[in-house]
């Protein structure tokens, strides 16, 4: 009887890594104004989950969401740094320090 109990405990695998990668992937999309921090963490967790042999849908979804969040962050930064307001602010700053 005890052998069956321990065998059942060993078969039970934790999906914490996959769930964390999905949560950080979703956060990277929602909070893409946070410079991609959540996207990078989600990407690392997804890669670790996939490298350990756990190719579940959660880790793949976390990977995709993290990549989408990082791409959104790059687009937002590109738009922000190329805006006329930012360029004018930088010119004012450069004139002030000279």
C-alpha cells in the first residue's frame, strides 16, 4: 500500500514553472511600458521549462506571449524616442547643459 502512495507522489509533476512563464508573458503584454522586464523574465522561464522537457501548452503560450510583449515594448520605445516632443526635450536639455 505504501509503495502505491509513493509512486503516485513521484508521478505528480509541478507545473509552477510553466504557469509562471505564462503569467509573466501575459504581464509583458499588459505592462509593455515597463521596458520589457516582464517579457524577459517570461522568456527565460519559458525557455527553462522547454529545456527541461516539459513541452506543455502553458510553456509554449508563455513563450509566445513573452515575445509579443517584448515586440510591443520595442515598438513603444521606438515611437516614444522618435516623437517630436522627445526630440524637442532632448534639444532643450542639450542646450541647458552647454
